[in-house]
C-alpha cells in the first residue's frame, strides 16, 4: 500500500520528537547518574524487544517467520554501528565525531548507487552539500585528527551507512513491515550487545549507583527508545535511508538550538549560520522530493487515464 505525505509527516514528527526527547533524557542520565552509554543502548534494545512481543500478543502486528541468516547481517551491522560510533566519540573530539556522522549521507548515496543500482537526481545530490557544510561550520572549531580516532570514525561511518541501507532493503526483500523486521533484529542485537558490552564497560568497574530514580529514568528512556527505533525502521522503509539521514541532520540542528535555550549551551555566530545552512539544504531536499512525488503520481494518473 502506497504511503501518503500525511503519514510520512506523522512518522517524521514522531521520530523527531522522540529522538530529541531521548537525547536530552540520555544526557541527563549520563550526567546525573553516570550511566554508561553502551549499556544504556543494550537496555533500550531489550525494552524494544519486550515491547514488540507485547504488541504481537495484542495483535497490533502479525509476526512473520524469518530465517536467522536473513536478519543476521542487520543485527551485526547494528552492533558494529554502536561499537564504532562509541569508539569514535571516545577517541575523537565532539566536532570530529559530528563531522564523521555527516559523511554518512554521501556514503549512503555511494552504496546505493554502486551496490543497489539506485540512481539519485543531481539536484538532490547537490542538496547534501549545504547540509554537510552546515555540520562542518558547527564543528570546525573542535576538529582534531589522530590515526586511531580517524580509523574508528571511518569504520563507524561505513557500518552506519550499511546498517541504514539494510534497514530499507531488508523490508523490501523479505516483504515485511518495520515491526515485523525489528521484532527479529531487536532481540538478536540485544544478545550480541550483551556479549560485546562487558569488554568495553565491565560491570564491576562501573561508577553507576543503582537507585529507584535512576532505574525509573533508564526505563523511561527505554520506552522512548522503542518509539525511536520503530520510527527509524518505518521512515527508512517507507521513504529511503537518505531521507532518514536528512531528518537526522534536522534533529541535530534542533538539538543544538534546544541545548542553547534549555541548557544555556554556547552557540557561536558560525554555528548559528551552520544551523540555517543545514536547514536550508534540508528544505530544498524536501521540496525536490515532494515535486518528484507529484510527478510520479501525475505519471501514474496519466497511465491509468490512457488505459481507460
């Protein structure tokens, strides 16, 4: 069934609101309770797995049997994405980390063109330039390179791009919707992370103190993470990994502005210009995609009219 512009707008809004909420919620958990980031990601996917099982019991979606080999690449790439983005943040400055994340957009275009034979119009490719440039202006003051950090950043970008492309292609290849695919990926990724995380965040050496309020906020972030994960799969499945990436850059800008107004985080003139440049590129991208959608609908209408 074709997705409408209203449905896409609703899905994007849900993703932006939940993603921004979880950024500030996680920031509070890290600062207030010293909770480790990779362990929190593991908790998020465990809660997502439980929530999806509850949804299946309530007949919100029908479980479709999938083979392990079909979902394994998705789960592996997700775990690689978590590990290497965390290592990138650990060994790089925040500016370098953000710049590396921005490079996910052109890498996705490269992967789709080279391996999936999906062409992208030149005007849409051009819209990625102000987006990446805007992120660079927000980060250039803090960009520093070192060999280890650069390697982790490059690998992180590659695996993140592969993961996002797989989220879309697997839904199409396996004829499943976002919930049916995430139903298998979430518990498999949880199991993998449970094996990997102790190597990076040993339980006995963690400074985290278990309290009722800490557990409450961690569980709340898990519920919000379920909404984020589900909306990510839905958006990529119904639109494209590139569109989701553009939404990600939009969230980055909104988060920066939110940090400035809510937490009094400093925001320079160059950063403000970068925000408007990024949002400008996203706006043009959105306009071009809507125009393409209109032309596609008009072409379908003309074909139907010709047949009649």
